[in-house]
């Protein structure tokens, strides 16, 4: 039987892994961008600025993170509204992860998109 404490710990594990991944640990997954974001990036410096903003984002609250997993956020970048979404896959990136709290069973994919592409 799953207890409230178990659920809280599970969510904390997912959140911690998502934060670690978002802050630069690419051993946990991949980062992909839509065509709109790619077209918007006009130089390697712009791409680095975007990655810095993602890695330092810390404005999670009940409105944008209702499940406490830090798996979605919206932010402004150079006058555009962008979304960042983390999804959980199996280790072959084929199916959903059986347990997003277990890094041995999960690969994360952070997708960056312009809000109008959603």
C-alpha cells in the first residue's frame, strides 16, 4: 500500500532529478528544440544565453508546478514566450518510463518550444 509519505518522497525524487537534468546533467536525458526555437536562435551566444536561463530558472509555484515535479515552466526570452517541458521515457526513448523517480529506468527529454507552437 502506498502511503502519503511514499508519494511525497516519489515526487521529491522526480523533482530533484528534473532539477539536476535542467541544470546541466545531460547524462539523465536529452534537450530538444522545436523549429521555431531553432530559427529564433541567431548565434551560439544566444543559444548559451537561453540555456543559462533554463538552468537558473527557479520560479516554480503552485500555478506553474501543481504536481511539484518541476517538469514544466514558461518564461520570457528576448521578447518571446517559451515553454520548457520534461517528459519521461524508457532507456531506449521508445515508451513512457515505468518509474520517473528511478534514473536507471528513465531518460528525460526537455523540449523547448515557442508558446505559439504549443
